[in-house]
């Protein structure tokens, strides 16, 4: 890339010189001036051409980077003490454990000599035997044992190794990074009183997920760590005031944090533990430019943890750019993980019949059921909610145009069981931490198959089973083949109408491809499938 850029710039400089020569202009007048203390030897001249000294530019950039990070205190990253039980596990035992726990797979992404992936910590004591305050918080929460991804991720993160965790929603990824993060902050060589600056940064795609992470942080933190949640739609002045009072942990959405960063309201140079939570969703929402700007001010020798529900190319590229020699832990397969604890029901219907389907379903649910209904448009959330309320079906609604206070109240009511039916856009499909959702109803099919998996992952969590109902119309025929693949892998029943829809779509695609190869005009796509 640098070679190509250099060639373009050199050609441009040469063209300018030729133009000046044709006009009788002396190109010497346009030679770069020599700065005070700079030798003329720094300017490379070939014939009558002035070229850019790329080596000098790289050297000056390196000096600037060293100066920027020169005054920062050292970081300690390794806090792991392997228990006797964990260390005594044989390779066969480790392989069997991983296979039995949702076929966990691990890999070291270091390019040179590979490191051995640590054995899983099958109990909380195996992971945190040397940290009694952490163990006390776990005991208060009543957890019986770590989730599979926690058991495998903790010994990696506690050793100070960068981690990529790929798993479906509801698998305990939040505590994968929070617990080691608390230990990381509390046991740095420079005490937090002397640091007096944030040490952990958690970036999340939505305010709801940010607030949820802060709730978990407040619940399980130890050592008197202080946290602040920074997100768009919240009180900006209050967030700035909280930051200036001094915090240890920042949980933020990229947009608001980038705003505060650009206005010099927050200093991120002290961050030593970085988390990119739900990285795939942040990229889907277009936050990559903000993430790049934020990370320019985070020290490069930090420890980084990235979580994601999927592993597409965009997430792999982000990991390659911002993580150093990471290990990866993923539950299930590296493509889309079908939620095996959810019974998936597919109904092929028409747009006109959708209202009848959902009203019939909501009238039939039991008093103890809790349902989230997903639609694609904010206006439809309002219209559908109004129609159901007029039909004596009490519902709550949630979308991005609602006031932040209303959104928080709605979520609290839904979590507490005061509301049993929530109509929402995909805003709520990530990070909605409600363990007792019994049904997910996809009134509209989402924009892609990944979002479908995220939606149905709202139920069947924490060891429970759940059920999803999805309405499919002829407008959704492009997703039929992928949806069938998801259903097959999860051993779900597949309606004949869906199979026929997939076959028609494949035939349509084949016809388009043949017309393209033969050079014939393809015409407008047919409205029907």
C-alpha cells in the first residue's frame, strides 16, 4: 500500500514539475524549504525531481509514537495461578470436556511458534482461587459453575493474552471479560489512587447493552472500583461530571465516547484493558470510524478482549488490526450458530394475514409466558402496539425514537414481569439480558440470517428452553435457503412451503446468472417468487 501511494505521489510531483517547466517556471523555487537544523541531505533529489523521503517520515512517526506513550506506567497482565486440578487434566480429558460442552474449539492465532491453549477451569475455584473477593461475589450470586465459554476463556485472559470469544447470546460472555478485568485493575503495579484515571474501557453497540454491562459491573466488581456509563441520549453534562470525578471503568457506546474524546472531556491514555463487546454488531451499525479514532488514544501495549456472536470477514479484519497475537475460543461452529435450545416454528403467510396470526398467538399465551415481538420499522412498532392495546392485549413498545427514560422504564417493566409482551425493533435484539423470555415472535423477518439467530437467542437462555415463531412472506424468499440450513442444523421441522420457496429462489438466481453469462438484458425482477 505504501509503495503504491509513493508511486502516485511521485508521479504527481513529476507532472507538476513538467507543467511548471512548460510555463517557464523555475522548479527550484518550488523545492521544499529546509527547516532549521535540517540537513539538505534529508531531501532526496533524482535528476531535477524532488522525491519524498519515506524512511524519514516513518522514522519521525516512530519517534512521535514513542514520545506520546513515554510517560505511562508499566502494565502487569499475567494474574493466573493454575490449580492442581486444572493442571492435572490429560489431553483426552480436555478434548472430551470441550466436545461435551457445545463442541468448544480453541486456536492460537499467533503467527510464529504456537502456544499451548490453557486447560479449562471447570470450577470457579480453579479460576479465582487466589482472589477471595471475586469468589465471595460469585458465591453471593449463587452460580453453580462457569459457563463453557467462561471456563475456557478465563485462563487465557488471566494470563494477559488477547482473546476473541465467539459464542451465541446468553452464554455468559460479559463475565468472561469483567471478572479478569477487575483483577487486572486491582493488581496493577501502580495503585488506582495514584492512577486516578480509567483503566478499563468497554465499547458496546447500544445503550441498552452498555447499561446492562454497567449493571453487571456494579454487581460483581471488587476493590471499590468505580464505573460510569457513557451513551448517546443520556445526560451528557452528567456523564462529563462523572468522568471528571474519577472512574476506573468506562462502559460506552462509540458515538458518545468519540464525541467526548474529540472535545477533550476524557483521557484514554491510561486504558490498559480494552473490551470490544458485540464487535459484529458495532460494525453492522457503522461504528468502525469511531472505534478507530478512539483506539488512537489507547496505549498500544494494552490487553484487548473482543466478543462476537458471528465471525464474518469484517470482524476478522478488525481483530487483525487491533489485537496482538490473540487466542480464539468459540462455541459451536465459526459460521452462524443455531440456537439448539429453541424450538423454531416457521409460518409461511402473506402480509395481510400477519395481524391475524399474531393476535391469535398473543391471545393464546399462558399467564406465565413472556414474549418479545420483533418488527423491522419504528412506525410499525407504534401501529402494532396501538392495535393490540385497542384489542385488550396489554403490550410495551421499544425503539430508537423513544425517549431514553421511556426506554429504560420499558425495559425495567419487562424484566420485572410488570409487562409480559414487548414489541421492539432490532435495537433490543442484542444485549437484552432477560433470562425468562419464553417466546420470540418474528413478525417481520430481519434483514439477514445473522440477525435472525440473534433474535431467537433472546429465549432459551441460562439452561432454559424457548420457542420462536417466525412469519415468512414471499418478500423474504431470498433468505429461504439459508433459513433451511439453520433449521436443518438445529434438527427443526421445515415446512414444505419454505422448501418450495427456496427452490423457486434458487431457480430465479440460476436464470439470472445464465442471462448474465449470455449477455442478455435481465429485465426487472419479478415481484412474486
